[in-house]
């Protein structure tokens, strides 16, 4: 089906070639209500990683380059009448640092928000944030809710600082933008290739068993994370954390 003849209501998924992105695209395409999905990744041949479906359109785009992001949104996304963005694109390795990592984690989101606010058809953006943005301190409650303080410590590593900055970048637009913005602060997804440090620890050749009280940790399965993102993308008239 040509772009001009595709029905409106489709979704743009960034980070589509990540483990969560692949599962999310498959879930969206498994729903007959999804007219099509515009999947975005870095790999030129990334479309081969995604489920074969005539409703899937894949584009390899480096979102850290504003010109390419503009061409994506005001090219294929406008031609296809994209109505929503699910933003998953973020560096997964806690060991990588520097300007290029920050550009992917934060600057790409800021650019997407600015472009989407001027876009003729996009009306909703869902950001997959992380529970690691919350501050951990003995004086704070163990059970974390959405109004728990964020980790704004200057001593935090870039992996955390970038996620906090991206989260706050999206939250700062809520109520001021014409976009409906939803931020999902997801617990750690315990699966390979997702950036889960707990998975890497448990998969190590030697895994020490910690002493002390039973740990209080929440983890997500990939299926639950995909379900939450799908529900957030399909919601209408609601926004927030």
C-alpha cells in the first residue's frame, strides 16, 4: 500500500531494533486496530529483525542528527499521518559515557519533542523512562511512588543523570505543549540486551549472593513492559507520569 493510501492512526517507534522495540512492534502489528507502524533504528538492515508485515515501514535514522530527525518527521511520518510516537531510543550500556551518549539519551528526545509540537498530525508522545531516576536514600520510603524524589545528585553517573534529564525534559512540556505526553518510569526489564545490570550480574560466571535482609526489588518482564507501552500509546486525552 502506498504512503498516500495508508490509513491514519499509525505509530512511530524509535529504538525499534532493540529487544523491547522488536517485541513492541510485533505486539502492535498483532492488533488489527493498528493500521501500520513506522519503525526507526540505526541499522540499515534493521528491518530484517522486525516481523514481516505489510503494515510495517522501517527507516534507519540517526536521531542525534537534528536534520535527519526533521527529515523523518516531516517526510515519512508526515506522509503516513503518524499520530503517536513511542520513544525507546536510549543508550543501554552503563559503561559508555560522553557527548555522543548524551546526544542519544537526551538531545534526540528534545529534538523529537520540538519537531512533534510543530507536526501536522502527531498528537501524542510516550517516553519509556526508568525507575532508576528515583533517589535512593535511607531517609526516604522504601516503597517508591510517582511523587518520589528524583536523583539529582551531581555525583550520580552519566547513565542515571542522562535518564533524569530526559525524564524531566519530557515532564517540563506537560501542560504547556499541544502534545499529550506520557512518561513511563519502568522498573528494570530482566532480560538480555535490555541494559539490565541485574541481568548482567546474574549471568556472570561468578554471582555472589548478598547477605542481609530480603531485597525489595521490582523487575519487569519484556511482555509486561510492552503491554504498558502499548496501553500508554493507545490512551487518549491523558498524560502525566
